[in-house]
């Protein structure tokens, strides 16, 4: 299976190398990062990284458009059989390799589990329904169709996930902690939303 790793990025210079290094390159058909008009040196780091990572494709927004817009650009550009979304300030744990080894084309969504930097563990279960809509899943690209992240709302990923589940996907739940979520974080999109910025 060809897997596209997707990440929107805005002023992620402090974390983006860690995120990119956590992606197992032997499983990465492509890595698509959409820079949302960063004002730090995120873009410079990406171009430097591309020199040793031919799978990396860099998209650039002409102005700051927000995470949902950047997610949608990444999905549109993806050409793999499956997409794996990872935020630019998060990282995969080494166990992601065991998750990726199970992507066999039988399921529309493969879920795995995540842990926050504060040690809170999120376990995704079949009975969760619309809960826990975050990035810790790998989705068949063709199953997404025309579903989009919703710009201008706090939880664009919630509505994206809800639309996916309304299509009754065939899901596999992999009982592994494979994603490290950098939460809470000062000046994250969620933090800025809470501050009314």
C-alpha cells in the first residue's frame, strides 16, 4: 500500500524536524507539508530537509489560511492509497511501524492510540462513535471522496471525521500507542482559539 503522510505547518520551526524524522521513510510513498505562510524559518527547514528526503513535497499558501484549508490542500495533492495526517508539532512513536505494517487494503480506516505530552492516553474504541476525532487514524484516500475539513471553525477535524463515519467505513482498531500529541501547547491553534485570537 502507498501511504501519503500529510501535515499542515505554521510557524513550526521548533518542532517540524522532530515530526519529519518520526515518519518511517520506508513506509512513506510521499510526505506532503503545506506551509501556511509561516513567519519563522519553517519553510527554510523544509527546503533543507527535502535535499535528503525525496518523498517530501512542499506546498505554500500565498497567505495565512488556517489549518483546515491546509489540510484540504494536502488531501487534494495526495496520490497514495492511504493518507496519514500528522500535525507539524506532534510526532509518531516508534510503534507506528507496527501500525503501518498492518495497512493491508482491507479497511477504510485504521485507528491506533495516542498519548499527550502530559501523559494522558487516548484509546480509540469501536464504541466511541464521533468521539476522539483527531489525527490518530490512517484513511483510504478514495474513501474520503469530496469530504473536506471545515475552515473557520475550531474543530474542523470533528466535522471531517463525522462525515467519514456517516459513510459507514470498515474500520480496524489497532491497540498500540503510536502518536505523541503535543498538548497542551502555548500558541497552538487550539490555544489561540481559546484566547480569542
